[in-house]
């Protein structure tokens, strides 16, 4: 077991959440090998310890899309975040805003764009899928613009839902799913009161706003299955690039050729990601895919990365492997489920402290100092 604040929050979230929700966020696709490798491979990255370099002055700030972030970390889009704490998207967004980092709202959030954006004092990011219902996509983009969203995160590694067997076992899907979820809620009274009773409405806010009627959890899996589009190609994004005049990220890149295509397409950034191991099991962990992608497009496009990041040390490792910024997913959801906004804020505080320790002991005074020179020789060669 890899010990971290995220590990402790995971244990707390497991106790508090009904199993269908815990396993939905905790699980991956197929046999979950990529899910495990995301964390294990990253923890195996060895760094060069450097000493006696006068590290009394550190600066964790970084520039991204004309904004200054307090540290190179953002919160990834996570579906159903509002089921993990009362109006969970709002709580997580407030924690991110307090720490001066971006929060990304999922297409399939419980809280709609119009509820989350006014709750924070800095611009929000918004994640969108390519869906068969192009009317919904245009509506979501128009509403995001109107709400002051600055950056669009386009997820492209989900043309079909992954084979997530835990969901069928846990009650998220499968036979008698509604009855099983109700029974689980009854046996987790703290969650049932905080989220189940006081956290209503339990619908997909962005989709309900478009359809004009509630789209609840019972409709969630069916709607996703009906609307994901396996025919997606780069040409399907062209009208979005023309419509959206702010920064646009392509999320779900693992291959250098796809990264080059993103540059040619005109994206402002990419997110190196395997969807947290929730899509195609057996692909490279994000940290193993990152060096080749960075070698192909570093300097041509901003490189972000997610999947497997649990600590401030992991953030430093990803930056050393070639990322410009990192994004947290499961780590902050565990903290949110355990202690709401305070949990997410505490996790971010701990990640910043862990980054400071790692920077002092590797001789990196600024974020720009974090590069392949911080890796032990064999890893540096692999990254180059």
C-alpha cells in the first residue's frame, strides 16, 4: 500500500459512502491493471536528491493560459461529484478557488454550470464529451460561455463506455440496481442525511437544463450509453474549435501521434490520461506514456497529465517527466467524500507542503527548475 493523505481519505470515504458510490469512483475497467499501474509506476519513479543548495526561497507558481496558478495542480472533471458530498461540485470548486487552482466541471455533474460558476471567485473550466446529441453540446458550450467559463476540456477517450465490472457488482448498474442502492443508502445514515436527503436534487444538472426535465441517476447509465459516439474523429471537433474562442484542451492522449494531431488541430493543450484506468485496461500508465508525448510536442502545446497522482511528490515526478501541469481526480473525491470542502482544502494544503519538501530535497527552487535533470540517469534517458 502506498501511504499518503489520499490513502487515509480513501479509507474514510469507503466507510462513509454507500458501496455503489465508493466502487464507482474507486474502480477501473476490466481487471483494473492500468488502474493499479497508474499509482505503482508513478511511485517507482526515482529522483536525484541534491543538498546544500540554499533552498530558502521557493516559488510554486506557474503560468497557464495567461493565468497564474498557485501551484501546477488542477482538479479534474469527475462525474457525479455531487453524490459524494452535498452539492459536491460547489464544495470542491470553492476549495480549488481558495487555493488558486482551476476546478473542472464535468458534463455529467450533479450541479449545473449556473450553480457552480457563481460560487467561486475565479474562472471555472468545463469538460465536454463528443456526443451524438450535438444540440446538447452546443447548448452546454453556450451556457459555459455565458457563465464565464474560460477553458474547455474536451474528453476524447470515451467513444464508448469502458467495461467496468465493479459497477454491476456494487449496484451502480445491473439487476435490481435501484433497490440495491436504496438499501445501501439506508445502511449509511450519515451519507443518507447529508447527501441523500439534504443534497437534492439528485439529477444531472447540465443535461436536465437542456432537456427541461430531471435526468436522475436511474437515467445516467442509459443516457451515457445512448449518446457516446464511436464515430468521433478530428473533423467532429472543428466546429467546436471555431465556436470556442478560449483555451481548449484535448483530454485522453497517450500516443505521441495523437499528441501531434492535437497540435495540428490547433488545441491549446492536451491532457495525457488513460481516464484513470477506467477505459482500456492494459494501456500504459500515464507516467509511462508521458515522456514520449513530451518528446513529441513539448513547447508546441501545453501538456497536462492525470491518472495516479496522489501526492505532492507525484506532482513533482510528473513535471520532471515533461508535464507543464497536473490534475487530481480520485484523490480529491476521496477527500470530498470524507470531509467536504474542508477535506479537499486540506488535501491541497498537504500536496503543496509535500511539493515544497520534494523541491528542497531535489534542488528545484521554481517550477521551471523541475525537469529531467531531477530524474536518476536511467529514467532521464528514458524520458529523453
